[in-house]
């Protein structure tokens, strides 16, 4: 497996070595060793659960600094639909988009438009591929990683359509170069304004094409106040909008599914809920559904770890946007729908196999079960692993010792003490004293 | 030899059907820890689920025993139900003796045994009227 870049990293200085993150990680990718949390890169799916959970803010989702805009002659901003809902309703979408230009971007392309294109392509694809239903949305990068690591048999059901971000970046660049003759594609920097930690990983290691069309990812947090300042100065916002509510509502769970022609859809949010639905789908228990929209974050992108506003407040604002925005502003044109299909396909990332040799793997699993039997099954996390079972696996893989368990250690110390007392009783104490006296 | 076998056991309870999901999920996790291919894991999960459903609708539950060796996965589902009166008919796709209530719940489509056969390499059924049924499913790795 090639080295895999992750956006989520640990700030060692801030980590207290507590067990909050290890208990919440859906893929058991974190351990506490030597008082600091360690992330197993191959298991992490960048869902952002630990970023939200850590009480000391020691988990950080790395994003780019706004300074990298200077590396390009021209710049385009791609605001995620979630950005609009971060602000009070007196700031309209026009305000947000205009303020992005005031911040120094030469153009703005709404990712909500990219989302509308994905919907149009999906409708078409589903009509042509009725035999492979239900399809699973490929929009959430953490969900795609989850499929690769834990549900490989469902990978053929993944909708092979690029993400709204990638399609927006591709079309934004193309449009900008067409409108400004003489501009070279390499001179244009395209930047996604993200509610999502996994999108950063998706740009560095894209799954659907070899090289991402996005040149950098800025977190919503990092531009929030800068935009607010510009908007409070702004009197006459420009009208630069192309997306209707159909694309804007992708910010919430249900938005992608409700935009489709078929309404025999299932929308699931929150990574643990997604796991349960995928388990059912894997057992062939969900064959009466056409489409599954799955978001790792509760509430969908509005619940993303890089957002500013509370999910429920933001969701209410989205409903207000619905009342003031037409469903469609401009129908999707055929040329916008070009090159939207996957160019590469996500592969199975095996992180569970104990040993490549099956006989050896069986032996290891048996040992793992035996070790687990000896552990107290309290899943206390004091050893640094999220559960007794996870500790047994770490021991078998040579990454931990059974004495990492405080209960096993306590028992061993007690046994040792008892043994010493027994030995003490057996010592020929009198004769040795006599010897000492003689000397 | 016993060093190279993994045994799992689950009770199939008709009152807590989510337990069937747990059994399936436990078997899947075990198989992927052993490096069994996703396609094979899927076959085992589906066949086992069908057999568990049968034990629940026809016999109010039973037991599942799983044995995994480097060569094959053997799933034995046994119940103390009424037994299968006509084996030939039971194997016909669409044939079912399930009650109307069970069908209304979306089960009893008559695809249980045909599906189990489809997803396994070997299938053996041992049934005695009034005593119960044991279904043995074997999937080669």
C-alpha cells in the first residue's frame, strides 16, 4: 500500500493521553502509547470524529493556509454549500459570494452548481444501470474510505461519478480560461472552502482521478471572520449565482437524495449509523432501495468538523434559504456534464487480515481469542486500546504487551508478592544469620 | 490440527432478531481477519442469514455453529422445529410453507433454500419430521 496522506494529525503538546478519542473512533484507528494518542494511518478514514471529541483540541485537521493563493496568477474560490448557512440570514448567498471576490479571488464557482451537475449525471446513470441498484453515493470521502477498508464487497455499488468539488473545479477552470483568453490553466489556482477534513485528504490522494483539479483546501473556520468583515462593509452584492436550492440543499443529509428523480432513496448520517446500514446492505437485506446517500457527519456537511455554526442553527437557516431560493436557477447544460465519470476506481485497502498465510492467521486469531478471555472485558481503555479485543489484536500483531492491561498487571504483582512471601518462608534464614555472626 | 480451526457459536433467538445481525457481523469480522476474500465473506453471510431466518420462522430459533479451517468455512444451523415434509418441493424456488403473517413481514418468499444452495459449494440437510432440521453449509476458501 502506498503511503497515505492524512489530514488529521495530533498536536503532541496538547494531547493529555486521555481515552476520549480512542473510544469514539469508528475504525479503532487510535491508541494511546506513552501518554500520547497515535493514529494508525492505514486505518484512519478522516471522518473527523476525534477532532470533535478531543476536549483539549489536540486533534487537528490540517488544511492549507490562505498564503498559497500567492503562488497563482489567478485564483478561483469554490464555496461548499455549507458556507452560506454559517452566516446570519441578512447575509444572502450573493453577499457571501461577492465577499469572496473582495477577499482576493478572481472568480467564484459554487460547489452547489457542481452538485446539480452530479444529480443530472446520476439520474442518467441510474436509468442505464438498473441492475446494480442500490447505488451508494460517492460524495462523502470518509464514507468512500470506509467502504475501501471495511466493506470491500460494496465497492461495485459505489456511484462512479466524481464529487461535486472535483466537477466544480474542473468546470470552473475551463470556464475561466474560456472567458479570459490567453490565461493558461497552470496559472489558475482553484481553492475549495471546506466544512470537511476528509476533503483535504481527497485532494492530496484523490480516489476518482489521478490528480485533483483543486489546488488547495481552506477550512470554513479560517475564512469565516475574514468574510464577515467584508460582508459588513458590502452594500451592493454582485449577482454571481448559478445554483438553485436543488444544489444548495446538498449541505444537509437528504439533500443529495431528494434532488434525484427516483425517490426510493435512503439517507443515513453519522458514521456509526452508516456502518449499520452497510452491514445490512452487505447481507443483501436492502435490495428494495434504489439509492443510498451516506454522510459520515451527523446532519451531513453542515455537521462537518471545520464548520463554525452549530448544526441545528445552520439547518434552520437552510430552511429559510429554501423559501427565498428557486429550486433551479439555470438548467444543467450538456457541456457541463462532460468528463464527470470516475477515471480511477477505489480499491480494497485490507487493514484487517492478521497474516497473509491463512494457517498462520488462524493460529493468531486463536491466540487472540485466548488472550481476550484472560482480559477483564471492561473495555476501560486504560491500556491505550479502545477495547479488550483491540488490545488482544495489538498483542498478536506485536504492538502491545498483555501487561499493558492494568488489571493483568495488578494480578501479576499480587502473584509475585505471594510467591516472594512463600520463598521467604523457605529461606534457611537462621543458618545465614549464624554465618553473618561468625563473620 | 485443532490449532488450525476456529469455532464460533451463536444462539438464534426468535425474540431478539437483531442477534442474527450480530452473528453475521461477528462471522464477517472473523473471516476478514483471516484474509478471506470479500466475495467469499459475502457468500457466507448471505447463506448463513437465510438459514437463520428459516430457523426463526419455522422453528422459533435454534443454534449456529461455525468452523473455519484454512480450506473451508462450515456453517451448521440446527433447530428443533417441525422438520421438512417434502424436500423436493422445499428446494423449488418460490415454494414456501411460511404463514401469511410471516409473509406480510417480507419473509417466506420461498427463496431461502435455493439461495443457500446458490451461495455455497456444498449443502446438506438432515431433517426428521417432528424432531428438527440441521442445515450444513460449506463454502470453500
